C-alpha cells in the first residue's frame, strides 16, 4: 500500500518501469484512467484473466483514442502498446475528495492561522471520498462541494454514490450528478445509483423531489435510489460493501462502509462492539476526528485514536477535520505511527 502524491507517480519502489511513459509506468499500484465504458479495456486475454483473478490489469484510455500510441515493453511475454497514460492498477484506490467539516476550511470570515494557511493541505472541502476498484467507481457522500470535487478529478463516469447520512454537507450536491447523466447524450443517458439507509433516502426524496416527479422537467438529475439494509452486505457491480452502523449523536444514525480491506467512517460519535468487529482485518481505516477537544456529535482525536487502536489497521487516516485540529505540518508529526491526517486530493492505493 502506497500513498500517491502529486508529482510522484511512477516512482513506486521495487516495481518495473515501462519505457515510453511519462516518468515511467511503475506498478502494481497506479491510477485507473478515465474510460468511456463501464470496464477498462484490456490488451490481451492473459491480462483479462489476471484482472478476473483480482490481481491487476493493464488498461488503456479510449477517451484519448486520438493520442499516438506508445510501445511500453512486454508483460509476461505479451507485447504491450498503450497511450501515454498507460497504467497498471491494483484492486483499489481511495481518493480523498474533501476532508473538512460542514463549514469547510477555511471557514468564512475566520482569520485563524489554519484558515489563512498557505499550505494546501490545510484547505479542506466538505468530506467526501472516491473509491475505484475492479472496474467500479463510486463516491462516498456528495456534499455542496461535489461539483468542484468532480471537476478536480477530471472523471467522466460515475457508477454509484454511497451516502453516510442525510445532513446537507453530505447530500447537498446531488443535483450535480446530472452532468454524469448527460456526458454521452445523445444518445445515452446514464443514471447514477445511490445507496443509503431508508431514512437518508427519505430525505433525498424530499429535498430533491423534482428528480422523482411523475412529470419531470428536462435536465433534472437521473438517479436510481437503492435502499440498503444496514445489517447486511450489498453489492455495487462486482464489489461487496458492508455497512457499518453508528450514531452521529443520540438523534442521528450514521452508516460507514467497509469495502474489501478499506473501511470508511465519518461523522461517528459512538459505535457498538458488534460493528467494530466488522472492521477487523482492514488494511486502511478512515475515521472522523473533528478536533482535540470534546464534541457532542463527532469523534475528537482521542476517540478516533481509541477506535484505531481497537481495529489495528496497517494505516489509518483522519478526516472530517475542523480548523481547530491545527496546522497539518504541526499536528501530523504528533500522531501515533501509522496514523495520518488526510488532506484533499490524497490518494491511497490498497493491494487486496
């Protein structure tokens, strides 16, 4: 598992570098490029079989079909030709789209040292994440910054959105899924599947009632709601997703998600023992940590660290942080080994 920082792609230690790609093309953990279809195009039956076994795959990017192909060498004796963005990818990649609280960081009108920091890691959009694995791309939560976050990733296709709960900083951007609906229009309209607990979907239906009207006006978001049973796993494409239940406060339930060796929890204040057991064996745990002092509806840093100690993942990342967490450069070194402050655009690659 490696962290992918801007400007360091293709530098993974100990992996083959294919000539002809920008900076070399190191593996096995690399970004799955954007594609027009729902699955990556593989260059040979050998590679297709490898992907089917959940090992890795070599992918090309049809959206760049006009680009001049580049010969990248051989793989298990198979000649490989690809576009300049030819990549090798592992089973899963997590991208932090936003790591801030409901107000974001900087906070409007605030002049504290965090809100005025020149360090980009201290600028936090509302909390959201993107998970890509086995040909499936999904986003966890779509708050008011959803449009900006999607533009920043440059993606053109989205398979699903998982919602953790109904608060506006987690569902407020759902109207902007319509851009994905019509990216290939005409002739195609791509509906976006949304998965959430019953109460959360009830709020979505109320707040975005125009998307479910019998006589819709043209251009409304085309979304398909899927009610999940939080006590049972469900599938998105070929991925199994395990809901992890907790409470945001005494008044609100919240749903985290385990996907393979990744678990993502945000806006938790309490979690039961049975739900913690669902987290056993994860390699990467993402958990909210609002600030160092106590808060009535969010884990503080001490509570997040206590959960991390119980689960014992290889790496843990804090998210949903307020400006009270302090400067990234100051706070990050104080955390226990293997625990990190996430920041917007950080990418985590997980070898399943």
